[in-house]
């Protein structure tokens, strides 16, 4: 049975994730723009509330909010509740609001809110760029916590009652069944145990027919049936423990995988940029959730932004970190077209409070589809390959920048190259080149380069990715996949831009 403490810990972890994720969902400068009533437009507040409400429903919490103290009063400045307008006064703050103000740290408690009742609550402090203090919190009704505990206890009680009932029934049968000779009884129970308690092994009617009422045969029968019960109980208990542990692990990975998939873009539409770009991405995680990422989106009519990265580690932590990187990437692209500035901003945000030293190798590129100029920044990622229209293959030369997310003062260099019509760019994570065969050898860059050179020049980007993925799978054979495999192929098409009409022909 899952303990009450484990249930509460799981709820607290969920609420803590909600609190930290709220400021990533809101616009980057949202808190900096708050000065008083009307400083945030009503439509923007409604849009933010809709996003927060959708996130909250997916996570399974009750309340998500941000509070600002102004002239001794508390006001809601963001909320997942559509009925709470911007700058609504919080007239009767719960005790944990005062505690987090005093301690300046995360506060987890069961608190009695005068307006909202008894809640299990997680509140965290937050400062904007001006040093102003906010309080971000997430709650769930204490009644729901109690219901989860009750459900676990009832399940435990039902299992105990069933076991007790079975024991009583078996005891009754053992006590009152005195029938056949010892040889028949022992033979039956031995066959039953050796047969794995198969249903087709049944106790013969002549064995249980009562004649002389002696106790010797009943004693032996009780011994053998007890042996059967002990073995059955052991098997069932081991199965329960194994099944419970596997289900918990699979549930966490499944949730992480679902979260991760929502942050990946849909397939690239060929009609985007009037057919000037062909792009295809492929990902195969080693587990249900992984740390690889890719993204691409249109900045304006002439610029495509794309990225590929590999987060250190695997499983749930890597998937969450990957999701944060994608959110930060989209936010940075709203303020600048400079890939180096984007990577620097992402690095500074990730490095802040990164006690686990989790990092990501990240390549970010911005392609001008009209001129073929690719501005890019490589944050410690594998060098991409360029397959020129004449068939020549080479590695993309780039500066040796450090990985992203470890040092908040790291600098990143922006670079540029001109792509000719027909050129193919192939990006990948180290899950490709570090794939392991049954003899423990690595796939390697030489095999990858040879495979890319062998492909027809008119191969589609999807075909290139599929050929590499199939070759890696063949190479690995029965060896378990050790790392996530991600690829992104991009071809710059021969499309003419009509500057007079502003269209592509």
C-alpha cells in the first residue's frame, strides 16, 4: 500500500512544478510591466489566464496564482481562475503568504485560507528585474488529499479482508476434511505445487470423502495446504511489489513523454516560405521520455529559426529540462534574430539556480530564405554535415562554444555561412554516432559520412533521416538503445524571390 507520506510527497512535487512553471508560461517581461491597476491589458490577462488554466487542468491542481504586495495590501496579478480579474485584492491572505514573505524561501504546508478553505499549498518567492517581490503559489483542496489517502486505505483494507476470508475458508476445510489415505493427499498437493497451481489440477472427490474421522490425515492435509498457501502468498506478494514499482516508473516516464511531445513542433509544411525550404525532423527516445530536442518556426516572411539539442541525463529530469529549453528558445526568438544572443539568454536563464549542473548542447540557426545566409550559434553540439549540390560532403566549421546552462557568464560567438540552392544540411545528436553494436563497437562519424555520401542528390530530407535511422538500427542489432536519437535535415531549394511583388515564384 502506498503510504500517506508518499501520497502527500507526490502532491507536493506536482504543486512545486506548477509554481515554477507559471513564470515560464507568462511573457518574459510580464512581472516587470506590473505597476498597478490597468498596467496589464484585460485581453492579455484573459489570454494568460486561459494558458494557465489549460496547464493547471493537465497537471491536476486546483489553484495557480501570483500575488503582489502594494502599499500594505495584496493583489492577484495572475491567476488560472477566469473569474479573478487583474489586480483583484486578496483581502484575507492565508498564513503561508506571510510565512514565505518572512522566510524568503519555498513554503509547503496545509493551510486554512479564510476565503478558499483548507488547502494543501506550495508557495515560492520571486523577484522581477527591478527587485520587486512577488509570491507564486499552487494549491489543491485538502479534501482531495484526504480522499486519496482514504482510497489507499480502503484498498489495503479490502485486500486484508480478502486474505483473512481465504484463510478462514482454508482453515475450515482443513479442520473438517478427513477422508483419504496419506499417500493420496500428499500426492495431490505435490502435483498441485509442481504444476504451478494450475486450475486443471483438482482435488478428487474420493480423497475428501469422510469415513473414520481420524486426525492424522487431517494434520498432513493441513501441512500441505499451508505449504500451498505460503508459496501462493509469496508469489502474489512478489508480483504486487514488482508490478507496483514498474507501474510507478512507467507512469512517470509516460507523463514525461506526453509533456515532451507537446513541446515538439508539428511536421514542417512544404508550402511554408513558398517551397523555399524542405525540412524534416526525426526523434527516437531511448526510454518513454528523453532529453533530446528540436524546434523550428517562422520568424517572418523571410526568416526560419530552427534548433537541435541534447540534454544531459535521461528520463523525467531530462524531459522537464528539455521542455524548459524549448520554452526559453521561443521566448528569446521574440526579442532578437541573433542566434548568439538567443543562446546567451537561454544560458543565463538555465544557469540561474542550476544546482544539479544539468546542461544542454544546443545549435540555433536563423536562415534567410531569400538570400541563403545562415546565421548560427553552436553551443557545444555535434558538428552538422553539409551535402553540397555537387555531392561534396563536409562538416560545418563552427566556433568551439561551451555547453549551455552551466556558466551564467559564458559568451557565445555568432557565425554565418551562405547556403547554395540544393545544399542539404544534416544535424544530429550523439545518439547516432554513439550507437553501440552487439560487439560493443560504436557507429561513428566515418560510417555516418559514408552513408550520407552514398545517397542520391535528389533524396528527400525525410528519406535521408529514414536511411540513417534504419542503418543505425541495423548496426545496433539486438543491443539495447543507449541514448536518444534525433536528426534534422534541411534543404535550401532553388526558389526565386520576386522583390517587386513580394512573392516567390
